[in-house]
């Protein structure tokens, strides 16, 4: 294909623009390919689309319940779920280390009560 712009004194600009377009097309092709491959993933043990939807729904429910709780209770539950020890929780939230167990138990009860109120028994 003959391109007149490639044979003028503006050939460098034409070459640059062409290279950028080719590179962008390649990036788009790779993105599409990756997306299509992930949709067709048949790896044993890989979650199905229905399982992924259910997981997202459960995550949204937990977030909604945490948002409805007192902020200290939410922080306590999230940090404990992240693996912090009682001592680390006390330091992070500036609590008396002796009261962390009681506060955590109350936060768990409040979470359970709010979850059942919103979504019923599971």
C-alpha cells in the first residue's frame, strides 16, 4: 500500500503515529484475549460464574452489616479478621488489653444480630 506521507519531509511524524497505532492495537488485542481467556477458564477448582456472583453478594452483605455497626465494633472485627492478636488490637484501637475479649465478643454478637435482622438465619 503506497502512503504518500511516508515519502515527504514529514516521514518521521508519519512513522511515529503509525508505530503508536500499531502498539495500541496490540495492547487492545492482548486485553481482549486475556478477558476472553479468563471467561473461558476451565481450570479444575476455579470458581464458576455463579460461585463468583454468590461470593460478591456475600461480601456486599458483610460490608452492609459492618457499615451498620458502631465504628469501633466494625474496626475491631475487621482487624481481628485480618489476623491481629488481642494485644495488637488493643494497641491499634487504643483499648485496655484486658477488655479486648469482651469488646470483641460484643462486636461479634452485634454483627450476628444485625446480619440475621437483615438477611435472616443462614
